[in-house]
C-alpha cells in the first residue's frame, strides 16, 4: 500500500495543478477478476477532480485515456514505457499478489444468527404476530419459511428486504400473522448457503421471554475479525457469477483544508 500511495503522490505532483481550498482529487484503483480461477485480471485506475471524471488507465489497453482537453494532453505525455512498467508493477502487487486472499473472501460464508419473537399478542379477535430475524449472514441469498404443525404456511407471511448489516453481512426478517391454536407447533425455517441443512427454530410460548429468543450462532465471530482487517484496505464493489471487482479508494484534499477542518 505505501508503495502504491507513493506512486500516486509522484503522479499527482507531476500534474502540478493548482489546488484551491475546495478542490480535491479522487482516485480509485480496481482489480477486476474474471474466469472461474480468477486467471483473467484487469487493473484500472480512475482519476476525478472535483467529481469530474478526468483520466482512466486500463491495463487491457495498457495506456491512459483522458476525458478532458487537459487530461488528454496529460495522457499523451504519460503514456510511455516507464509509466507502463510502473502500472504493471502495481497490477502485480495489488491484484495478482492478493488474488488468493480475495478469492477466499468471496468464497466466504457467514451463517445467520436467528432469533424469533412475538411482536403482537392475539387479543380481541386480532391475530398474533411472530417475527423471525436472521442477521450477520453472507452471501445475501437466503430463504425463510414458516411451518405450522410441520406443514408450510403461505397465508399471513411477509418479508422485509434483505439489508446490509455492516461490512459484508446482511440481515432480514420474516413475519407470520396467525391465530394461535392450542397445542400447535410453529417453526421458522432458514435456508442459507452456510448451513449444511435448514436451521429450524421452534416457537415455544410456554418458555420465559429470555429463553424464547433462541439464538443459533454460526461462524461469524471468526469471519468478522478477518473482514474488519481486510475492508480497511479494500472496497469490495461487486460480485457475480462472471466477475469480481475489488477497489482501493483514495481522496486527496489540500493540506490547508485538512488543517482548517482539524482546527474546528
Ligand atoms: C478496458 O479495456 C478493454 C479493451 O478495450 C475493455 O474491454 C474493458 O471494458 C475496459 N475496462 C473498463 C473498466 O473500462
Ligand atoms: C490506448 O490504446 C488503444 C488500444 O491499444 C488505442 O486505440 C488508443 O489510441 C490509445 N490511447 C492513447 C491515448 O494513447
Ligand atoms: C471456492 O468455492 C468453490 C465452490 O464452492 C471451490 O471449488 C473453490 O475451490 C473455492 N476456492 C477457494 C479459494 O476457496
């Protein structure tokens, strides 16, 4: 990382633009991996000045492209063999050398923590409502269903959206509205890639409240520590069946502005 920042510094200083108090540079360097074994790597750098997209380096093309008259001129002077060698070196240390670590992260799963509780008691002819929550899971795909006496319930079931829950992890809820009957058994079923078989949480109204909120804890402790370290360095943009992008982001603001902000 420090070598990389150093190069950026050199690059920026060679541009020798006038920096006013409110100006800032933003750079984003991304590694895009394609192929089942991540064998195909593309390294790109995007530079913006005050949110205006100015220049882009693309390792597949092997050169800088400018998008404004000024940056076109800069690109023309920057595209030389030395520059190309520097970018190749960056591609190696940022993308190639991190490939295995990134592949492992993308493959990572975190088992959901599952809790069930009553949000509405049945009263005066109104139905009761249970909520089954799953959180701290990865990847996003999850299936939650309800069973009543071992049979799947379809009526009175609703879901909240699957929401991000901190770095990398997701959470969601499923609600069941129902009229309680004596001696019945209500079960929340959660299916997720991290679980070898569906997790079943049975509602037991006879237990005291504290014990009712049954918790199924997965491997997330270990995973959380790992992710916290990595996400400081990498910004994970997108994963799909066909490609994965990891980006390093950086914003450069004038020192004067930092000092001014620090003083307030
Ligand atoms: C980089 O250039 C290649 C070849 O022109 C192109 O296919 C690819 O989409 C470009 N990548 C980005 C991120 O623009
Ligand atoms: C960059 O490379 C592409 C293809 O290799 C070429 O078409 C383009 O003109 C080059 N751009 C610059 C600014 O040199
Ligand atoms: C990622 O998961 C796939 C399928 O589950 C497996 O074949 C592959 O070996 C895993 N890769 C790593 C780096 O763990």
